[in-house]
């Protein structure tokens, strides 16, 4: 089956530069070590939020996936997680005192592989969180799982512990691709997991896919897309593989010759977008799809979608506290991150009860630009009247230089700019990162952009 290109390839090539994914603004490149624990405490005081989302990073994996760029530790020794939980629970006890006024409405376990934890270890972690934080009864609890090494009763145990959302790493169902990335898994088994989750009352299932992986072709990817549609997930994440072997040692096991060329990679992405939208999914942002009745899809249609380090979310006014090695927090007018190595994490938790390494306090200009970038990333439009209500400023005056820099996008019919605001045309959704970069005052130094992946 052939698919109509979503955007002229020549136009796409002009704008397909390196750039941030804007899970935050400013991005993590602007975090610095002058920001310390007391700066975050001050941010808590300045925050107007009463709601809190917790992110817990579980770094362990049973085996190495060659494509992965996450902070992870590959081990088959389950007892190493017990030592990690000792430190994690100490961090929970220490930090929770500053968040007494908050109600925890979301909990997300990421990694690594959170399903590396045994049921007993998972119960221990959740017990500590509930003991030290004010957790609401209807909390949204989500977890990322690796379908390759799950005990038979693991899904039931997750449901019993309160998890009501899960994300399963599929990536690709083609055996040749799986062998090339060292992640061989059975599609029928994953299908059974999705079915089991629904039977257990887990009300939202997300499947992760990656395009641009070694050995991928449009023919093989068509089967993957068909397999995913047949599983009928509530949400689908479609990520672009960023081949950065100089940064991620495991990627050196992937030969450049195995990778699809730029034309094929674009075709893979367009193929997926066409298949999923024809199947009834709403295209959320640049890398997510959701059923029309899903809360993400509803929030986008209503113009209240938000974006943070966990991706797209409906909780715009919810502070985020990251726990565990390398985790990132977004509290009040600040971002901060824990140390990235396990040895440092253990030492700092033992010495001071927290492992914060760096961060940034947002200036008023940061807050203004963050709002603009968030509106464009999430809702693909910006209303100047709402901007004026938020900041008591005239958009055209504050961003006069940025508006001039958008002329190329206007000429290529990618965006419409008027006194009422900015509207991103449907075909330009793929280039939203490039559009947002025009409002990013930190991206003026081009050498920094090399640290980011291509927007497509």
C-alpha cells in the first residue's frame, strides 16, 4: 500500500536540523551545578501548585538493547535492586518533608526496566511512597515494562498493587530488526499481555515503537504496524531512533550500513502516521497517538495539553519530583537533576539524604518562552489574547525578532501568523521542533545543537 507524503521532501530537508524535543524549557543543557538543594526548596515555596507527580527511576535491565540511550545498568542479579531500594527509600524519607502540602496524583516508574523489580520489591517501594507522601485514593499509577522477562502472575500483581496504566516496549515485531538491536520478543505474548491488562482493569495501555532502527524497511514495518493495530492499544508512542554511537557505547554494535537511509526513515514515519490516523487514532504532538476518547486526545482538542519530562500530560499545574539516579524534577520555577552514576547516588544519599547535582531557576523570560513553546508543541497554535492575559505583554512587541525569523515557514505555508496568533498547519506538525527553536534564546550557539538528534 502506498501513502501520500505528509510534507514535500524538499521542504522537509531544509528544516530537518538537530534540535531539542522540548520536554523542558530551558533544556537540560542549561542546567548548572550552582543550583543546589536549597534552590529547589525555595522553588517549592514559590510554587502555587498543591499537586505532585512522582517519577521513580529504576536503572536496572536484564539485558542490553543496543539502540538504548537511557541511564541503565545491565545485571541479572535481582538482589542489586534491594540495595538500590535502600537508598531510594532513604531519599523518599528525606525529601518528603518538603512536600507535606502536596497531594500525589501521579506516580510513574521508568528506567531502565522498572519491571526488573520483583513483586516483593515493588510492594516495598510503594509502601514507602504511601507512608511518606500524601497519596490520593484515585492516583494514576503507570509503569514501563519489558515483556521478555515477566513472571506469569506479574501483571496481576501490578494491578493488585494499584497500577492502572502501563507502557510496553515493542519497538518492532520483525525478527531481523529484533536480532540487530538485541531485543528478541514474541509478538503473540505481547498481544496476550495487552489482553490480560484489560481483563485486570488496567485502563490504559501504551505501546512503544521506534522507526529508523537497523534492518527496518517499509515492507517489514507494515507488518509491525498491523501487529500493533491488532493489539488495539489506547496510546502509541512512535519515536525516532537517534544513532549517536559517540555518546552511547551500545550503539557501536549497530553498523551504519544496517540503518535505513534518510529517505527510507522518512517513509517509515509517514507510513506509521498514515496507518495510525486511518485506524482512528488522533496524532498527538510529534510522536504520540491516542484514541479519540483518551484523555490526551480530549485535552489536545480542548487546548489544555501539557508536556514535561515524561512526555505529554493533562496535568499542567502539577509539580514533578524525580526520585532515583539521574531523575529530573520540575518544581515551581525550577528544573533539577540527580547524579547519573549509581556510586555517586549511593554516596550522596548516605551523606546528605538527596542526590541533586544540577539545575536551573527560570527567569521571567524563560517562563514566557516556556509557555510559548508549550503551546506550539502541545496544541499547534498560540493565541495572543491568552498570552496577553498571562503576561500583560504584547506578543508582537516581545517577539518582534522571532516573528521575523518565521518568514521562511510562512512562505512555505507551514504556519499562519496573524494578530490573533500563530497556527501550525497540519503538514508542519512534523517540524514543530524546528518552529519552536525560533523562540529558544539558548539555541543561538549552533555547536550546542550537535548534542540533539534530528527533528525527524
